[in-house]
C-alpha cells in the first residue's frame, strides 16, 4: 500500500499525501568522481523521510541537490509534479524548501531573534520606504512576523536565549536555533542535515521530540540525514539507504532493517 | 577661561569636522568589505565620478560630448538647460545604482570565490577605468559645485562663543561648510543604521555579511545584496564627493581622499560601521591636535600630511584588527 501514490493514514494518525518531491535518475560528478550515481526516490507530502548510509555515501550531496546548492549533471527534480529548472539556492528557498546544515550555518554576529527573523525573509513584501518609515503594511507585517517568530521560539523552547548573540551559544542550542530559522520560513519541505550530530542523549531526545511534533502539528514534510540508527528507525516513515553514491535500499524502517545490502554496507563487506 | 585653552577647543571642533568627512569615505569601504570581502580601491574614484556626474547633470552638460564631437564633427557641449539640485542629486543616485549593477554584472559575478587579492586587483582596474570614463563623460577641467552650500566661517558661532574668553578671544572659528557636512554625514549614518537594523533588505545585508551559505538557504540573493551595497557605497561616495568637492573643487585630486580613509580603516577596523565613524573622528582630532601642540611648535608644521599614517602604523603593530574590527584568531 505504501508504494502507491494514494494517500494513507499512518498508525499514529498522520495523513501521508501524494508525492511532493520526485528525484529521477540523479547523477552528480565532481570532476571525475561520481558522488551520486543514478539515484531515484521520492518524498511524499507529510512524511518523515530519512536518508542513511556510511560516511561518503553522498547523503549530503543529495540534500544539496534538493536545496539547489549542487546542480546534478543528469536527472531531474520534480516539485509538485513539475520539473524544476536549475535554480540558485535562494530561489529554491523561496519555493518553500528550508534546510539546516551539517556544520551549522548561522549568522554568528546576530542575536537569536534576528537569526530567526531572517527566516521570515520571504514573508515580507512591504516596500523599502514604508519599512524605513515604519507605517502601514510594513508595521503590520513586522508585527505578524514577530508573532510567528515568537511562536516558533516558544515551540523550540529557546525563549531564554532570545536576545543572546548566537556566537555565545553552546553547540546543541545552535542546532536548535538553526532549526528555528528554517521553521520560521514555514517551509513545506524541511531538510535536516544531521540534526543530532554531536549531541548527548538528552539533547537527541529533545530534538527527536521537536521533529515529531512539528511534523505532527504543522504537517511539515521532513527529509533528514542521520547516523544514529535508533533515532532514524523511531522517527521516519520511509528510509533511503545509500552507499558509494548508489541507492541500496528504500522502504519502511522494518523493510530496510532486513535488507541484506544494507546490512552488508553497515557491517562492512568488501566491494568487488 | 584662557584663550589658549579655548583655542585648543576650537582645534578639537575643527578636527571633529574634518574627521566626519574621513569617516564618510571610510564608511563606503566598510559597507562593501563587510558584505563581500572586497577591499574597494575605487571608492575614492567613485566619489570623484559621483561629484562630476552631479555637476555635469546640474549644468546640463552633454555626456561624452568631446567624444561625440570628435567622431561626428559636431559642436555639442550643453543641452542648454539647468537641472535643479534635488533632481540632479536623484539622477546621480540613479547613475550610481546603474554603475553598481554594471560592476556586479560584468566584473564581480565572474570573480565569485576568488582570492581577496584578485578581487582587490579588479577594483584597482575598476578605479582606472572609472577615472577614464569620468574624464570622457564630463571632461577633465576643474569644476565647482553650485549646490548653494554655505561658504566662509560661521559668524553666529563666533558671536555666541566670543563671550567665553577675554578681549583677545573672538569666538570659535568654524567653517559653515564643515558644519553642514557634519550634519549631512550624521543624517546619512543614522539612515544607514536604521536601514540595516529595521528593514528586510538591511537584515539581508547583515545576513550576507555574516554567512553567505546561510543567507542563500533562507532565500537571500547574494547578487541582489551586492548590487545593493555597491549602490549604498555609491551614495556615500556621492555625499563625500560633494562635501570635499565643495571645499576644493571637483577635480582629479578628489579621488585621493580614498588614501585618507586607509588610516581610518586601520583604526576602526574594516568591518565596523561605528569603527569607521569613531576612527574618522580620532584621526581628524588627532592630526589637528598634534599639529597644534607638537607639530607646529617643534617639528616645523605640516604634520597633518603624515600623522594619520603614523597612527595607523602604531595600530597595525599593537592592535591589527583595529578598535572595533572582528578579532583575528588563527587556529592551528
């Protein structure tokens, strides 16, 4: 049932819709190195989709293709069923795809609040003059955006550090601020590149809870890369497994767990 | 109060006024450097070009008239109209925005991700190119700016302050133009700060200055922001060009004010707007006071020419990141 594009309701009562993002026969090369070889998979509306695989498997490259930072040499990306022309990352972001980075990319010199506000960039349309003069549309917009941002700050429980410059925060909180900024865009698709890397057990539990909650409450579709297998199996609806730039498995956590190719890749079987 | 002491205060006031202008030039550098890491050598020439354009438009000069006349054998020089000041200023701003777009489109878009030294070399080329274009467009003769800026010293200030000292003190001597320049600079800087802090584009500008990758991921177009900062630097250059031009005439030497901004940047740091302002004021006051207390009496005068550079040298030795610049940390 889960292979069809019919929408269905999960065991915990969430609705998974049709295909939102469809990646078809993607190949990415850096010079002579093929980082991704002919990979196809899709992401459905409302699901949590994990991409796993050993180091160097091409997971981050895949995310970079979705968010427009890399341009694949072959294959196409369909968003809402429409083939997406090659576009720079800022245009992808304006289509409603937000992301976080493996090595945290925050605006270190700005406060937490300002950082999250930059996530609202595409929800502001007032002219530059009305903004500078603080009247009419600009004022209304600023108030609305501030409210939206405060809701996200509440949701991620970072009220106490609202005014703190990001550069002074510890690693775990920075990860959370980065998530807040991505959420502020109210994305349809949220890409998380190792959201739990370098975190302790408690922080990982918090982050898992946030991911589940925002998928459940806001219906945000999430694609994430994660190394912690326990976390991946608990969170995700479907999992793509990559190794050496190839797709070696795709399916529900249970299906993937039993896949011989996946077990080999993780336990280390020689490639010949 | 003794007149010696009062004269010292007058020296400080005049130093502050000069410092405001240094700060203005330095500000143009900081804007571009912060957002794109480009040290824009052509900032001084941009000030000259902006001032030339303003005068040319106001006087109704035909741009490229020498070139056109040489090719077609015509005798074009003036359109025969005069453009009111505010309209001419607006048109000059438009020209500077177009310039910013051209620079981004044809130079720096092709140099994204290059070494800083290569970007710097490109701006040197840009400086010479723009200088030539300025000459070709508006001619190379010395021009005066007829914006109606007040000249001479501020009498009212003298009248008000003359009561402070005894009969030998005639009040503070401050040029009216300097006062106007200081006021305009203050308005400009306030506007820039409000823009950077409270508008979407300003926030985007700060975001780009901080982290390019993160800025892209929230939907900010780097190209747009770079055109924006070059435009802002163009506007700052226009104001600086007008104020210096009103003092000494619009001529080639105007482009050398960029050199005066270098010590300011070393003091204030290349990445700090408040740094540029305070650095400018320190240099302005410092060189006047030094001349008054040490330079004039003991060193034979004219120390203003080199004092700023000496001070910058000291800063380079003891605090290379400047007063407010980002700390330089080398990880091993």
